[in-house]
């Protein structure tokens, strides 16, 4: 799909809030994927419409999806809010999803941190290039709760993983990189 000018998050929020008011069966609308991960040029917008499918009136899902017709390059998933934990997208939405209804990331609501561990190799860079790369990393991740695990391994918020991947591509380090996504609970009630 050709990359086009994607609408801003504010336009999407406006359309989503109208839909949330118009359709009371909607529990939430979640934006996820490259458009919220900080990727330099996201190709589309991924949207999850959360509603109890069994309670949906005939044709309601189609009408809700039509609310987003004016937005180009959008991929909409309808997820049953009653069985979200069984949905294959659950962990991805929990890790990177942004709730339109609550105006915050799902991981913040769940008191969890979606983190990504990147392991990369700088062996093909000169000493000067290594210093320049480390400065670039510092500028991209400054104040973002990032942690150096060891030389060549960073633990960063998943919301910044797209920016970091763009940096790795710029430095041609993408092929020497390993990436692991994870979720850490800050507080758990048992």
C-alpha cells in the first residue's frame, strides 16, 4: 500500500469520540501499531473497535466501521470486549494500544510498562561512528525511561521502539539487531 498523508491523532480522536457517543454499545476504540509506536513513516492506522459482539444490533458493526470511511489507510479490527483475553491481538493491544475513550495508553491504565529489548552490534563502526551513534541514541531516547542492559543492549519503552528502529535503519544496523517485546507489571493485585 502506498504511503499517504495519514490523519493526525486529533482528527482520529474526534471521529472516534463521536462514534463512542453515537453507539453506546462501543466500549472503547484503541489505536495501535506503527502510528502510535513513534515510527517515522507509518503506512496505515490500526484501530481496534471494542464491543460485546453478542449484544451488537444487526448491522451495527458495519455502521460503526463506516464512521471511519473518510480516513484513508486504516485497518479496523472488531474485538469482542467480553472475550478480549482470548483474542490474538490482546497482547499487542495491551503493549502498545492507545485508548481513545480514556485518552491514554492501555499499559498506563493497567499499571504495566510495555518495553522492548534491543540487542545490536556496533562492531562494524569506527570509534567516531560509535560515539556519534551513542549520541543519536541519547537524543532519541532522552528522558524516556530507557536503560542500558549491557554494551549493545537497550531496554526501552515500546512507544519509542519505532523511533529506535528508524535510527537503527539509518545507521544500517537493522540486520545486526535482535528485538524482544515484553510487558512488565508495576503493580499487581492478587
